[in-house]
């Protein structure tokens, strides 16, 4: 096996995450029916909230 060095990746700026959330939310609203929209919205919000919680905790320490 070849050895590769793992470098720490730099995170994207905050506006990129906000833009991704809005784009995914719009796609969900346009192409999903009501049931899919409700469940997808909950999943999308929980996913981005968990990601934000992990990153905001690391930034302050």
C-alpha cells in the first residue's frame, strides 16, 4: 500500500454552507410532494444544525 499524508482540510466560508442549504431547500420544495418536503426539511435542518454545532464549538477553542 502506498502511504499518503493526510492534510487537514480547510473549511468553506459560512456563506457557502448557507447557499448550499438554501439551494437544497429550494430543490426540495420544487421537486418534492408535501410529505417529502416535510420530512426532507426536517432532515435538512437537523443535518445542517448538527454540522453548525460541531464547527462552532471548534472555532471557539
